[in-house]
């Protein structure tokens, strides 16, 4: 009996000393498992007399109860401790200031393009788009630009390797041809997108730039409609005190054609005109080639450089600023 008392003392001491749940489990196996002294004593009961067996049985039960009680207590303590230290380790310091990420925003060109489109959408235009790799027929032929027309060279066309007649569009005008060949008048579309020319990069040239093309075709469209539309555009983009001026020009796809300037008033009485776009009345040959009856319909078209509008409006002196992604520049807009 005193063996059992000693064993119980040893076991309960070990339970109290266990400092982790793993250790506690090892103590349990050591004192109550299949190869424990308890198991040996239990087996030995077979050889005892009935009285002895009863007494031993009670003693062993008492041992087991005492062990289980001590075990349960320690188990709960250790579990509470484990939880406490985990909470401590995962503690959040709610007094730390938040890490501030500067808010992002669309690129200046995207902002300006969006604004330009909105001006025209407000006048009833819808947005149409076309491919950047374009068939020569749309980029040139349907727009009245003959194969040997100097404009093909002037535009420094980039041809797509391995295709017979595919170019990176040199302007967004092919989209007007695409719209006219697929939908009947009345037509009022604006066509934004990237355009490409084999130009060397300098302060005013980039081989990749962007335009918004406009096209309005209906019965009895006149040059006065063109002027009114572009005046409304210029005032919306540059300010309500602005004026526009149309200068005679030439484009193969319009007749007559004009270059359009917007007025400016700078400090110290400095004022003048800045060119912002090309425009004109759609050439009857273009209407005809695109399947629209020039006897019944007329229209105007215009092409606006988005970089140019952005640069004029925001005093950007070098087109490269628009493509270099310098965070200090971008943060200004
Ligand atoms: N496509 C011309 C260019 O890239 C711009 C242009 C001029 C478009 C007159 C037009 C237009 O629609 O009528 O230089």
C-alpha cells in the first residue's frame, strides 16, 4: 500500500510539474498507460485473494481518481496559459498610426480623354472604337488617301511585319470609315485611341500618341454645325471665355478642311491662338466609298490630339512627361 502512496505522490508531483500540454500527456502515459506501474498492479490482482483484491481494487480506483482530478486541473491551467500566451503574441496595437498609402488616380491623359468624351457624349455622341493594327484600306483607301498619296509617307507609317496591308493606324480616322460602312446615318460618334507614327522622340513628338476622332453625318449638316460643335468643345475644355478660329487647310478626307485654333489670354496682355485640331466636311468621295449617299447626306469630321490638349491645358512643356511615369509629375494632376 505504501508503494501505491509513494507512486501517487510521485504521479501528482509530476502532474503539477508538467509545464506544457505535451509534457502533461507524457506524464499521463507514464503513470496510467499500458506499460505503467498501475497497469502492472492491475494485472497482479488476479493472483490475490478476494479480500485483498477488493482492497487493492479500491486503492487503485482511489489512485486513478486522484490522478484524474490532478490531471484535469493541470490540463485546464495549461490550456488557459497557452491561450493567454497566444493572445499576448497576437496582440494588436490599436494605437499605432495607420500606414498611409497615397490615393491613386487616373493618368492625366486618361482624365483629359474622359473629359473630352464626356463633352461630346453630352452633345449626343456615342463612343466607337477600332483596332490599333488596322487594314490599309481603312487607314488610307476609304479615306481618299491614294496609294501614292504623299500623306502615306508624311505620316511615317509603321507597317506590321508579315502582313500584306496592315499598319499601326496613323490616326483614329479609320474608325469613322468603319462606322460609316456598318451603320446608316444619322451618325454621331467620337473615337478615342492610340495612334502610331515612326517619329523620333522630342519635346513635341512621340511615336505613340492618342487622338479623339469625331464624326457627324446626317441630312443638311453644314460647316456652321462644325463650328458650333467645336466652339462648345473648346469652351468646355479650356474655359468659357475662349474663342475658336478656323484656318483653311488640307486633308484628303475632308473638303473643305480647316485647322482649328483656340484663343488664349496670358498674363500681361499676352494673347493669341493655339492650334488644337484638324477638321472639315467629310469629302463626298469618302461618304460614297463608305456606302453613304453624298447626294442625300453630308457630315463633318475632326481629329484632336489628346496629348496636345492635355499639354496646353496643364502647361506641360514636354510630351515625354506624359509617358515617363515620374511620380512627382503624376502627382500634380
Ligand atoms: N486624321 C488627321 C491627323 O491625324 C486629323 C484629322 C483632320 C481628322 C481632319 C479628321 C479631320 O477627321 O476631318 O492628322
